[in-house]
C-alpha cells in the first residue's frame, strides 16, 4: 500500500462517516443562534421560489451560503434537513481536494490527523470555540472558509511527486478551494488568492499556482454569466463593511490572549522548524499563517480558533522531519525533533475530540427526535433544544414569538404573500411556504449590516412588500422601527396587534 493510499483511505472513511451522521437523521437540532440559522432556511426557501442571491435579495455573504441549504432542501424536501444534508454534500465535495493535497505533501500520520481535524470542524454543527452542547448551524460559513484556507496553506510544501499530471491535480484542488472561499465569504477568498499569488515566487510550484489562478478566473467568469450578481454582491459587501468593517487593536490583543496556548505551541514548533531549515521563506510562511489567521478571526464572531495555525504546525513538523531524515545520523540531534509528531498528536486531539463529540451529540439528538419544533407547519424537523446550561431569556422569548407569529399570520384573513419581518430575519415565508418579497435583505443585523447612517432606503426595502410584521421587541425590531416607522405608517395600514406582534397591510390606492 502506497503512502498516499495509507492516508487517503482513512481520510475518506472519516469524511463519509461524518457525512452520514449529518444526513441520515434528517433533522436540525439547534440550541443557540436560532435567528442566525433561519437566515439560511429563508435563503433556501427563496431559491426554491426562483430567487437568486444578490439579484433578488441582498446579502454580504456569498451565494454558496444559500445554495448549499437549498440543495439540501431540494434533496430532502425538508427545511429541517436542509442544513445537515447540504453540509454532508459539501463534506464529500471537499474529499478530492483533501485526498490530493494532504497525502501528497504530508506523512500518512500527519495527513490523517490534520484531515480528521478539518473534517470534524466542517461537519460539527457548532461555532468554533463554543461548548459541545451549544449546537447550531449558525455562521457555518466560517467553518467552510477556515477549512478551505487551511488546506490551501498545506500546499506551501512541495509534493513528493511533481509531474504534469500532479500539477494539474494541484491546480484543480487549489482552484476548488479558492472558489469555495470566494463564494462563501469574501474575507477568506482574499487571503486565499493572496497566498496563491505569493506561491508564484516559488519556481517549482509556479506552474500549478498560475494554472489555478487561470482556472479560478475562468470559473468566475462562467459563474457570473449564469449568476449575474457579482456587482450587487460587491455593493452589499461594501455596505456591510461600512457598518461593521472596523476592528481595534484591543480586539486583536484579546483574540491573541484567547488563543495563547495554540499560539505558544505554534511558535515553538515553527521556531524549531526555522532553526533546522534556516529558511527565510519558511519564516514568512509561518508569519502568514499567524497574521492572516488572526486578522480573519478578528472579523468573526467566535473568539477561539485560528485554524491556520494547525496547518502551520503540520507543515513545520513535516519540514523538520524531512530534513532530519535526509541527514546522516547525528548523536547531537535534539530528540525533540524525533518527538514532534507525538507533540502534534496532543495538539490536535483535543479539538478533534471536541468537534467529534458535538457532531455525535447532534446526530444522537436528531435521531431521537429531541427538542421542540419552532412552530410554523414546515418547521417540524427544525428543533429548538435547550442545552443543560439553559438559553438566554431573550432567545426563549424569540422562539415563542416565532410560534405566535406563525399562528397570527394564519388567522389574518388575507392572502399571505410577500411578508417582511422588521427584525433580524423572516422565519415565516419558509415556515408557511409563502412567496417572499424581492429586493429586501436576507437579514438585518443592527450595527453589523445596518445602522442609522447606512441602511437601504425604505422605498427599496419595502417596494415589493405586502405585509409587514413588527415584533415586540424581537432581536433588533425597536431600532429598525425607529428607522422605518414613519414610512410604514404612511404606506401601510394597521391590520392587527397582539402582545407580541403588530401587523400592517399595504394600503390600496385611495386608502
């Protein structure tokens, strides 16, 4: 059995098992960030109704974020299965790139260990750094971006075999990873593209790096011809950046402190590798893993998890062991070098166990039909599960408001269509299977993608809206009502009011 097969077989087996654990229960269990999860459920519903991201609704996230759950919904017919099935498909989609990159550049041991970590990070429905019990598919795009970038960074190592065929496979793998990052979250795409451009300086890897950039550019042109949303996507990105793009030095320091143990071990191993290789290029690579990872983390909502450090450690150990193996036996060689792979195992095992446990817990709870349905008829398999540590009071109230809001809409006595919820997200178009409006936003997050200074004009946001629902108070319904309240009072008439909701209907001509 070749070295590549020794690594590829267990990597594939782990990925297939994890994909099955997501797909087979056919249900979503969420214990937190329910409002965030509903963004992607709403996106899947919009696509099922023929809408196209950034053409028919606004979003700073890439279209892949919505097409993945849409594919899961199309295959399963269930909004509860949309996210886990979509992620299971993505796991299998990552396999060819993983099997090409890791075994060709790392020893079988390192390839399997790093591959296992990246697979469980991609599969586990929790945010990086969250407790095992805080299950959620919220912000799943960050896990996709981290895994794609981590795999790309391993390509800094030159493969053992360099032929025309291997260079083609490298170019295809790198292009796939770049496209996934670009069409998931632009932050990762920019860093990934920058890294491949830097690799053009390596004469022995320039061929596949250039080919990957050409393939990526060609694919983007083809995607734009089919999608036609790039210009509006860029405008949506700029609008979101104008609201929440800035971060201060204090947050960078806080993120470094939150990851201090990982950073310490990373620089220890990287320092040994640089000392052995005497390579400025290697030092710059490890610096790239640190700086790029820290800057990305600083733009995210989770405090722990600079996953680029794990790629850097794998590369450093591989480089050091290769050099030691190529030299003649040296009694003075520090034994620490020979023990580096074991040190890596202890570095990688805790997160592998953590995210593996989260995936197992979700699979078990989903299979046991745990949790309570969110309320609307089509959300029976979208379950809210209260973790042992409990949920914040406002989140419990939010879940209750989804149930009451769905019930209220069904008693209004008017044709239900084009509902806009003046809050974080609209759960009712998907939950009640009604036609969504066009021209609105997939979500409205106060001081993240909307505020008093930067917001869509009311005439644009409400242009295709028939019914407006305003929660009391919701996630951020109060500031949004202050922003758009006058327009709603002028263009819509009060239809019904309860202790949790106020409902408006668009005025007819002459009203």
